[in-house]
C-alpha cells in the first residue's frame, strides 16, 4: 500500500483470502481516513503488523470485526479478534487494474 499523506492511495492485493472478489495482483484505489460501512473492503493493520485487505463485517466493541471472502485462505477476526478503529487504515473504493470498476459492498442475501 502506498501512502503519501494524501487521502487517496493505492493498495495491491497479495494472497488469496479475498477471492473470488479480489485476485492477487489487483490494484485498488483506497481512501485513507474514510469511515467504513458494513460490507466495505478495508485496508487494515493486523496484530502482527501485516497490512491486509479484508471485509468490514460489523462494528464490534472499540473496533471492527473483519472477514475474508475465501473461507479456505488467510486470516480474519475469527483468528485475531477485532481490529481497533485506528488500525482500519483505508476503505477501498475501486479496482483500477486489471479490471477497472467500483468495489461493491457485499450484500447479505437475506436483504436482497
């Protein structure tokens, strides 16, 4: 992830934890300091200081419960607990490469 003090930046996807939504190598436009909404893709700092892209599942205590879209790869809050608000670094707004488009919130099938 790049951050130069500007509110907008880029984040590159590594790993398979967000498949099928995101693929390794995808480049995302992110907004630093944005307040997530449940279902948003967010850039977070995990407890081991790894920077990762996860889904903001719901607000929990003093932070966010984050999830992965691929239940067979990666880690999420089920492994590490809630992510403190100050460790939610940015909200993904769009994929800029290789398939440009808006990044959509995941909709609960019960609400569709």
